C-alpha cells in the first residue's frame, strides 16, 4: 500500500470509530434525533436478542425512547472493536463491518448508587460511506448476559443479595 492509501484507511477507521462512539452517546443521552441521524435512510436495528424489536431505525428509536425511560442513568461502553472493509450483501459503495463488544450498566432510580441493571454482549454494525459520511445501514445487538439487583436484604443472612445472572437462551 502507498502512504496515501494507508492515510485514507486510517481516516476511514477514525470516522467509523467516531460513528460507533456517537451511537453509544446518543443512546445513553436519549438523543433520538442524533440516533436517527447515524443511520442511512433505510437503516435498520435489531434488538430482538435483548427482548426488544427489529425494524427501521426510526421505529427502533421510538421503542428505545419509551423503554429506556425506565433507566435515568445509562453508560454504554463499546470495546474490542473489529473493523473490516469490503462489500457487504450486494452493497456497491464503500462498506465496512464492525463487530464490537459492549457492557451497559444502568440504574432505575435517579438517586440510587450502583447500577441495578447491567447487560453485555456484542454489536454487529454494517456501515456505508455516504455523501455525508459513514452511516449505519444495520446494527444487530446480541445480548450475551444480563444481571439485575434484587432489592432488599437476604432474609437468611441480613445482607443484600448479589445480582442474579441471566443466561442467553443458547447457554452463553
């Protein structure tokens, strides 16, 4: 590769990394206008593995807006990003696939301390270079685990119960 090609690849990687970070921030901040703006006009999201819906980004944004009202504190962490450039499912433009792990601590009470709901798993983002920059064509959420705090003391020991783990139906 030439230095010019290497620089273009680095710039694309940085732009896509920013897109994924903006995705997390939009969800955490409840900025559904920004969330919608991260997708192509025909963009889709699939939250079905986490008990949610699959559909057009606008429809999913509405669902998220309602559902996430239960959690006044959210902090999405998206890590271990793996990025691959190349054609995706017949796309003719510049495309990439991003696979990234996430952990998402949330709190149901605004005055609470530690998170009382946490989940984690993996995102798969399909992204496309558009005239306005890189945009998400599809995101699939694959929740792998969930932990919720059980309120109240353990009657046998007089102390708080540890969070109960939740396993994904496939056992992972």
